[in-house]
C-alpha cells in the first residue's frame, strides 16, 4: 500500500515536472560521462604502465672512443672497468635489478645490422662505431633513480638511460586529459546539484497543498519527503545509466572496434572496465540526489 | 484533553503578543466555541494545539502530551489524533471525493482494506453517499466542507479543530455543517471551533471562550455569542461606509437561498444514520428527546460497530 502510493506520487511528480526532470537527466548524464571518461583514462594509463614497464630496461652505456663525458676521459671503457661495474651491479643493486645482460660491441653491431641491413641513413657503420652497454631489467621499474644514483658518474659509464622516459610524454598527455575530464566533471556535477535542488524545490512548491495536508493529518516526515527524494534519485539514476551506456558505446566502437584494429600492440580499456566503473557512477548519482534533496527538503517541507 | 497553562505567543520580537497568558482547559468530549475579532488569537490558539507553532511562554498539553517537550519526530503521531477543518476546505482539486478522504489514510500508511471499508462509512455519515467520484469543483460549498470534515474525521481523531468552518457558507448550509459537527462531538470527539457566526453559537448553546487581543475575556458554559458590537471592533466613519444612502434601511433583507445540493446531503446523512439504525438495532427504544437525537445515536452506533469490526479483524 505505502509503496504503491509513494510510487504513484513519484510518477505524478515526474510527469508534472517533465522538462526539469529531463534537464536533470541530461546534466547528470554529461557530468557522469566526464567522470567516467576520467576514470577510464586513468585505467588506460595503469594498463599501459603495467604492460610496458614489464618490457622497459635501464641501459648503462659504457664509454665509447672519443666520448666527451668527464667520466670517459680515459677513453674507451676497459675490461677492468666493465668487471668492476658488473660487480657493483651484483652486490649493491642486487635488490633492485632482476636480470643483467651485457651487450658487447659485437652484439650491438649484430642488432644494428639486423635493424638496418643497408646501413643507417646511407652510412655503413662498423663494429667499432658501436657502444657496449649493460641492459638491466629492474624488479620495479619505478626504482630507476636508485640505479642512476649508484652507477652514474662511475668511471667507464657514459650515461644511464631509463627507457621509461620514452613513454613519459604519452603518460603526461593522458594524465592531463584525465585531469581535464575530472575538472569538467566537477563543474558539471556542481551544475547537476544546483539543478536537482531547483527541480526538487519546484516539485515541492507545486505540491505544497498535498504536503500541507499530509503534515496536518500526521504523515511522517519521511513519508512526506520520500516522493521528492525518489524523484531526484530516479532522474539522477537515469542520467547515470545513460552515462554508463554512452561510455560503453564509446569504448566499444571507438576503442575496441577502431583503435584496436589500427594499433593492435597496445592494451586498451574494454567494456569490462566500463562495467567496473558503472557502480561508481551510479553511486555518485545517488549520492548527488540524496544530498541535494535532503538540503532542499529540510528547507521546504519541514513540519 | 487540551490544556493551556499561562500560554503566551509572540510572533515577532517586540510585537503585541498574539496570545497573552491564556489558561484554558477543555475536557474530553467537550464542544467549545472560540469567538473573538480577527486578530484576537483564535487561529494562534488552534495552531498551538496542532504544534504548528510553539508557545513563547507557558505550557500546552494536548491528548496527554506536553507539547513543549514533544520532539519534532513525534509531531505526526500527535496530529493523527487531531482532525482539522478550515474555512477554505483545502481539498485536493485533482482528486475525487473518495480519493481526498482516502488520502488522509494513505499518507499515514493505513492498509488498503481498512481504507476500503472506512472511507465509504465516513462518506455515508456525512451524507455524501453516491458522490464518491465527484471532483471538488463539482460540489457545492457545503458539500465540499462535508468532504473536508470526512477527511478530518476518517481516522477517528480524539480532537476535531475547526477554524471558521461555516465562514464561506450560507446560514442554512452552515446549520447542516453544525449538526454534523455536533454529531461528531457526540461520538466522544472533543470539538474546538473558532467562529464569527453568532447565530450558530446562540443556537448551539455550548461552552464559549471569548478571546480579545490575545487574552481570555469570557469562558462560559451554555453561553451565547454575546454582544456583537463588543466583540467585533467598532468601525469609525469611513468614506466608503459614509457613502450617500448610508443609514437608509434596506427595503428588503437580502435573502439567501440555501444550496439545494447540501440540503440533499443533509437529508442523506440523516437517512443513512436512520437506515443503519434500523438495520443494526431494529427493536431499539426511541430516544426520549426529539431534536436530532436518533440520528446522533445512530452515528455512535455506526462507530461502535466499526470499532467492533476493527477489533475483530485485529484479534
């Protein structure tokens, strides 16, 4: 009885305020789409990092002949220096480094000729033009700085390079994009709160007669306010569902069907990730509606 | 049932108090008229009983509750024991007669089967049997007020407050409404009615509490409205009232034709009461008094029957 009555009231309220309800739906839809986009970008960044950081190495380039680096003043790195470095890596960096691989000049030349069988930009290089190096795979790629602190500046080491640096611009761009989305989401959420507040207020004012009688005959506060709360919550919920649907479509058609086909060596977000953030979006929508209705109703339908 | 102990109410700081040290005690089952000029504090009195306002000073007790200590979440339960009727009826325009009355039960969470039995009973009692599907604007003023009374009484409150219930009605229709309120009063419901209608007060001969600028100036049992001139403020000469022709006696008194629909409703109410009486208790002794008593007893009978049915259902 009560439930049916409340639902009838809610439906009536929704119908009477249709244009406002639609605007609430749209604003929550857009704002939650931005929230979802920010979350998906973050997921994408995490995925890429997980994927790529397994592949990256730290390269410790040893002095070639004719290097101008101060540590290379003695000319090309000697075998003695190489042994010392290997020893240092094995002892001081044993916690950080997972595997060590020494690439001699011969190995480097082999790799080079494989990559450029016809010479690089028209010049045929010789093995002596190559540079020997240590390739270190780290247990945790984030600990590059430790390796750098230990090895940089030792005699025989020309430069320590982190391959992660190659990806930094991409991650920076993705991070900024998700920040931008989050910022826009914040603005839109504020608009959504204000709009829901206004809608509920309008609904409450247009039904003052009913609520007045409800209060006179002794309806409880919850009973008077519940229809309004549900109205806001339903509108926000529909907006959230639309946002989830929109993100699902975007991921399905833009990422899975299009990006993945053209650039297939990257791990992308998929619809599974959209479903993972769906509860978050719905939760935000409900929270939004409940907070704004409690604030409004306490002012407009108090006993 | 209602007790005011030295109650004062000041709406705005520094303003003249709407009620000033008022002490009134209304016992269970009493019928009290609240009279006085506009602004004398009648409505404030009723609002304090409903706890729409809190007194600035003094104590208000209603149905055994100390309203100054009543927490706000208990106010709904207080209001369930009070029915209210207004001058402007306050019906919901989009709902039918039946829905308007049922609304009062729905919003306090009564089960559907209770509503299905109770609403027709109370509509029959007020004489609106057969008009359940009408909308308020299709009814006469008297009939609308009957719907409002049905709504106020459908939950069988201990107290019925009426704020000038006959203020919008012609004298004959008013009389019908008063008979209805009287019948409700005889079921044991305490009735407090604020009114300006001296004819009604004089006819009913009930307790009269007269308020003047916030103070009780008279509290008499079996009383009359009193001197109209002393209760209502004197109006000095004004351009409008002083217009040419003022003072010349009207050739004919304005005749008010009562609303036929409402007379019909009144007859229906009486008939319904009488019919139920013969069905319920055929060999009942006729009551010694003649004036409307059989109808009143029938109402009581209906209510007792209702209680019995409800008790049986709950058991």
